[in-house]
C-alpha cells in the first residue's frame, strides 16, 4: 500500500496521507516521500496548486510516529535536521499554493504540517492539538512561532500549555482555518478553491506568494518597503493593453459568479 496517494488533474496535485490505520502518523518513510513528492511536483509546470489531506475521516495526521521514534534513539534529531525527512520545509519552500484540507484530527506534528499550508479548510470532524508539552519535546517545525501569529499569543499559549483540543468551529472563529464544511463537502470545496487559484498565471502567483511570505518575516515598515520595491519593478513591465484585456476578463468572471450565487 502506498503511503502517499498522488493525483494530478487540471493543474491540481492532490496528496493524501495514506496511513489511516495509524491515523496518518508521519513515519520517516512517509515524511521522506511527502517531501520528495512536493519538491518534484512543484517543479512540474503542469502543477499550479496543491491540496494536502489525509485518508479517512478520523485524522489528517496524528503527528510523528511515536512508536517508531521510541524504537530509534537517532530518529528525533532526524525529524528536523534532514531536509529529505522534513515535509514542512518542502511545503514552506514550495512556490505553488498549498491548500490543507483538514479532514480529522491534526495533532502536534500533524498540526505543524497543517500550519505549513497556505490556506486551511476544515471538515466538522477536524480538531487541532499541540501535545508537545505533554510528550516532553519542543516543536521544531514552526508551530511555536506560526500559531501565535495566526491566533494571538494568549490563545496559542493556552493550546500549547494544556495540550487541549480545539474544535473546527472555534478554529474558524479564531482565524486558524478559512472555513468549516461538512465532511462530504471538504474535498469538493478544496477542489473548487484550487481551480480558482489554478486560473492565475503560475509565475505571477509564485511572486505574489513570495511577497506575502517574505513580508510576514519582516516588521511592517520594512515589509511595506519590500512591497514598494518589488511592485515597482514588476508593474513597470506590465503593458496597458494587457491590463485592459484582463480587466474585461475580471468583470466577466464577476458577472458569472454573481449569476451563479
């Protein structure tokens, strides 16, 4: 049985963690395969956007395979030191947008994997938990820095210091996920969103994603200067006739969406 199911269609690469019997726990083999697959498909011009989800409805991912880690004293350092076993880094470095379709629990390392995605959709079955403190290890895939920036330091500390679960509805209210849908609607919603994203020029999308991510790593003042610098250089290359043509396409799309709504 493949640890990672891969489907590529219409510019969308759907990656499904496929260890449902182990709540899609991130064994070393799965981590290596996921990291390598993201890097390989990110270099494929036919792929414009990713969807990452888990098999079944119980778990997106229960995190690192603790049974495996307990049997290998060197495995803990391996989770952060080696790029080939670090899927979070592969997703963070991916120039394509990554949608996380959180179908069940996302616990600790699984929570960190979700936080690496650009956009999160959740089913009503989704729950999030940071159990690093209860296991006695510090996060190494970014959770301690990303989570406070998303939901605020006080809420992040509550989750991390207790290990309590956060339900999908509260996660949406706190701004952790974009929206919550019924389990059967999760993948259709993710595919619709991915199709919308896939309609944007991939080179432009990569530059826009990089601008947002690079800006988030800076204080607001330098981030605004970064935007001015990059937009001035990029927009100087845009022809007025191209803007006029695209504007008509935007207006037509808006009319179609209004009619459909």
